[in-house]
C-alpha cells in the first residue's frame, strides 16, 4: 500500500508539468477532450466487468459453512472437530475464514475449531450496528450459542484479531481458557512507533478509496491484494481473492480501519490478562522499528506466557504459508494438551 500515494503524487506532478508546457497546443487540447469523453465509457466498462465477475464469484464460491442469524445479520461460521476447549479463530483487518485454510483442518484434529467471518466480511452479511469490538464479540457469542458451542474457548487472534480476542477475554473471563496472539496489534503501536504510525496512516488512506476502486473493477483487474492470499491452498486462495475484490468486503474493511481507535480504547480498558495461558507468535521478516518491543509487551500481558519469533515469516505469511502456519498449530496443540491436563 505504501507505493500507492507515491504513485498518485507522481502522476499528479506529471500531469501538472505536462499541462503547463502544452496548454496552448490544439493537438493536446483535442486529445484531452477525447480522453474526457471516453472516461465515462471506460468507467462503465469497469463497473460492468466488476458486476459480472462478482456474480460469477457468488455462483462459484458458495459459503462452505453455516449462516447463523444473530438478529441484525447472519454470520458465516465453519465448525470442525470435537472436544474441549473450542478454538475460535479471529482474522485480522480485511481477513476472512478462508485465510485459516492451513490452521483450521489441523486444529480440528486436536479439538473443536471455529473459523468465522465478521459482519460484512467474507460470506457474513453486513450489519447496520456500530463498529465496536464489544459488539463484534457479542455477535460471535450469539452465533456460538445458536450452534450449541459452549465454553471454554481458546482464542486465536491474528493482527487486529488480537484486539477482538482481548476484548472477549476482558468481557467474559470465565469463558476463556487461553489465548494465542499471532503478530497481533498492540493498541498503542501507532502512538509509540513513528514508523508504524506512518505505515498505518498510508494504508488507511488507501482503504478509504479501495471500495470505489473495487466497484470500478480496478482492484480486481490489478489483483491489488493478491499477496494477501498467496500461499493458501488453491480453493481458499481463490475464495480470498474473490472477496478481496468485493466492494462489500472492502467497504467493511475500510469501516473497521476507521474504527481503529475505538477498538484500541476498548482494549485499553480491559487491562492485562492476569495468569491466563498465553502464547505470542511474532513475525521475523519485514518488521518495523519498535515492533519487537511491542510484541514483548504483549507477551507480558500474562504471568503465564510464552513468546516465539517465527523465522522466515512476515505478518501475512505467518498465516497463509503452510510451513509457518504449522507453528500456530503447534502453539494451539500445546495449550490444548495443557488445558486438558
């Protein structure tokens, strides 16, 4: 995402200098009028392309799990395995249940596991409610109750999903048996690390226009978010690619980014995790200044914690590449076995 504003600025400067040096050329003015006339046509073609491709995606990728009515919307949940505790997989910003393709089946060999899509993401319906972590948690709990999936829960949160996991644990400590944080967000990261702050602001600026670009077919045509699904099994990669081009999915991703500070405030109010069994897994590649120290602070949230740096993994591939995802499965296995003892 960092390259997008730079490319936009370069294009803007190029247009300015070109116009200044050719402002009186009839040939240039004619080409400009032709482009202006053609722009609505190109926009229309892009919108038709996006609409047809979206309809094809809806036909080719039906929901693999269940759609559960939680009142204001229906949430998509996939459930597999048996036993206790139940592992709940919480995705990061823009993520969805397909991203857990490597972790989900392996965790199901150990115990019951649930992967789901937050409201408006993946196969879940859009909710008209406010964007808060507390409401997200209560929707998930309502869906679990409808499916008869009782606590205790082992919460696994990747990236921003770590914020939701922490709010869940703070609101319902009697239901949470343990937690795994995967290169998780620290609620103060954008405040204490200038590099992380710049990185986030740059990405969030692009997310503001991403839904419009998706509607015009640009995101799909360029496969702008293709790296987010690379490394997943073929079916789940295709599912993720389809939704990462979806206007609805990207509009929800934008809205969650706009609610970032709300989520962080909710986490800060929750405090630490006491002696809750906690495993923190951190990426080793493409790490911004200040991030290692912030990950160590996450590990210090509990007096019963372990911290592992996964060599070779970056923030995304920690989940989407099998060899790194097996580290997540190992962390889940260790906590499940320990909790059962």
